[in-house]
């Protein structure tokens, strides 16, 4: 048994020390955010990111974490449709660009790992947590496009699903029962992961196109970026 985790029933689980370590890493990520977001590019130049960026990023991460507990339904091998939790991370990328979005997503991924840690290998953890939720920040690359929030959100959701799908092929398919249909193995990780991500994304996009919501989002963007 490791000091930070133990193995049981085919899975690794965090010990108390492991949970404390991940909490420390989450705190370190937030401290890193403070240092990066508050850092000046060069003397006499404007800040790369402002304290307002840090404040909104922290608020978005908190909202994403809280709404991730509000689940419409959950699938048996992980993954669930939540109350727009992905949107809050994508908003940071849309408002402040991919650097802030990816950093916020990375910090959020540590909280997600603490919430529901599934550990098979280090690469699996990276794909299912660190890479997947950081990918939501890719919405920042579409911030200057028409309907950039919707396009960026869909891009972030797709990238997150891709990370989970790769992890499914590399690791999780080995845990399927012996009677699992062999003909379905080639598409199962795609269908499984994009079923819940796609459903949440579809509902979110529909809501974002509601005129009142669209107008409210523009007002919040003006407040966040002014």
C-alpha cells in the first residue's frame, strides 16, 4: 500500500494523505493563478491579467464545482449530465482568452479529481481529469468569432469528450464484462462519453440562444472585460 493511495477491487483509491496532497496541489494551482494572473509582462506595460480576471475565474470555478454536484443523471462508469457546469469554465476562456481558460480548467480539474477520484494509471488520470477539464479553456480561441461563446463552448466540450474517449480506449475497455458485445467495442467509448457530454452541450446551447439569456451573457461579458 502506498502512503498516498491503496489498491482495491481493480482501482486505486486516495488515502487521507493522498486527499491532503491533492488539496495542496489545488491550493498550489490557485496560488499559481494568482502569480500568473497578477504578473506584469514588463515594467511599464499593462498587466497580462488583472485582479478582475482572477476574481471572475475563481467565481466561475466555484460555480462549476457546485453545479457539477447537481446532476440530471449519472452513467454507471462515470460521467453525468450536470447543471451547465462546463459552461462556467468555457466562459473564462471566452472572456479572457485560452491562457486564462486553460489555467482555470486545470485548477478545476484538481477539484474534480478530489470529488470523484478514479485512478488506474497516471496517464488515465491526466486524460480523465487534467487534460479533459483544461480543454474546456480552448473556448478562448474563438472569443473574437461571431457566436464565439457557442462555438467555443462546443469546441471545449468536444475536446473534453475526446480526452475521455481516448482514455476509454486505452484503459476502461479492459474493465468491460466478458459478455460485452464485441462488435460494439470499437464505438463504445465514443458513444458513452459523448452521450452525456453531448446532451449537456445541446441543452446548454439551446439555453444560450434564448434571447434573454444571450442578452444577459453579453452584459456579464461587458462587466467582466471592462
